[in-house]
């Protein structure tokens, strides 16, 4: 999760780098510090809101801005793959838990 926090800060900061001309490194450090310091504040989310939140994080992390500068580290790559896998698995779980899924047909005739 820490790697996703850092990756999110990097990618969002790089997306809006024109706002931080001359202070981008400082902005990245400050935002990373904030995200890494405030790990205990959280709230309970149901599965649908969790999926929406994960989708928002996925949307914010545009790797192209970072990959223009350098390749992803192994930790960043693993965090990205985890996010994609978690999002996919959560979507499948939500669909599986739908009330109508008990009578769902799993084949095409």
C-alpha cells in the first residue's frame, strides 16, 4: 500500500507539473509525507464504494507521465499489478454477490 501511495503522488504531481514549476520536487516530498503520515485515518467502505475508490486511484495513476522519465521500479510495478488484480477480483466478487447471481446461468446455449 505504501508503494501505491507514493506512486499516486508521483503520477498526480507529474500530471500537474505545470502548476509546480520550480517546486515539483518539494511538492512531491510534501504530498508523500502527508500520505505516508496519515495511515491510521480511514473509514469503512462497502464493496461498491471500495470498488469506486479503487477505480479513482487507478484513474489518478497515469503511468505514462512517470514512464516518460524513467522505467517503473520493481516495487512500483508490483504495486500497479496488485491494484489491477485487486480491482478485477473485487468486481468479480461484487457481481458474484448480487442477489440475482444465485439463479444465473453460466453457459450459453
